[in-house]
C-alpha cells in the first residue's frame, strides 16, 4: 500500500452509477497507471463495474489536469473520473 | 505585447451582463478595434426540455478554462479576453457561456473566440443533464464527435 490515501472524485453519470461523489482510497502498489486504476476500481463491486464498463470512454484528470490512460499516478493527491465533457 | 494581457475567467451560478463584459475589455482601451462575443444559450430541443442542469468540477473548471484562455493569448494578438461559464439549472433561453475577445483587427478576435469555444466544449469539465418537459427522467447529454473534430482543427 502507498502511505497516503488518494482522493477519487466522480462526476456526471460516473458519479451517479458509482453512487458517491468522492472517496479516499489506499491504492495497492501495483496500480501504477490510470489504466491500472480503472481496472482495479472495476473489481470493487457492481456499481463500479457498471460505471466503468467501457473504461476507454472515461476521462481522467490528476490534480486538476487532463491526463491520458497511460499516465503514472504516483504522487497524485486527487484523481477525477468523468464522462466526455459537454459544456459550452 | 500579449504576454501582459490577463484573461478574465469566471465560473459562476449567476447570469452575466454582456454589455458590462464588453465594457470590461474596452473601457479606456483606445487600441481596441474589434470585439467579438459568443453567447451559448440553453435551448429546449423543440419543446422537449424544460431545463438543463450543468454540473462542473469546481476545483478544475476555472484552471482549465484559464489554460485554454492563455493558449489563445499566445496564439493571437489580443487586447483582452473574457470567458464566463455558468453552472446550475438553466431554463430554455438562459445564458450558459460567454466568450469575449478584443483585438486591434477583427481576424484575431474572431479566430480566438472560435478557438476558445471549440476547446472549451471538449476540455472544460462541465456536464449537461436534461430535464424533460413531460416530467420523465432526463439523460446526460452525449458528447459529440464533431466537437472533438472542431477542437482538432486548431492542432499545431
């Protein structure tokens, strides 16, 4: 386990399907990239499986900046998961 | 010259005043020869929708729009740039987003405003949920591929 918990925040239908807005998790050391995180989260229960069924559509931001799924998550304070954006 | 221009970015629940926002960029600025506004409004999809709910990522929305605004300031010679995005529940006809660009000649203002909106649509962390006029449960609005394509045309 990493020493510090990581805050996960969820928006729009990702938030609705997971059923919570945010949570603090202790990530296992083998969860190194965003893609690893999505796979690990999917295994946490039916609501996560439902939200992350198609991980390729999930957009991710680390510490408030967009990243792609290959990005390493070491040192991330806050990781946000959300659908493609529809502002404007 | 543009390095000294600071964008004005606001993420807010309340409406904005378009005339006041133009004045913010032009008052005392005798070098401004062109101002372009873009205003995005809530529409009712031919009567099907009673409202749109705009969710946003409070920690990131302003920072991301500021990043896009600063990129516009690097790419075009602008005298001023404003981007205001609202969140919360909007009724059809309500304002959602405002972009104002000011420049010496019109082309920079037109192009920068267009760039800003294209990037904002695909990168600013906002999500729209429909409220349907018949009272049935509304869906989250799907992102459009055209919006990604519109942003991609500015790639360098």
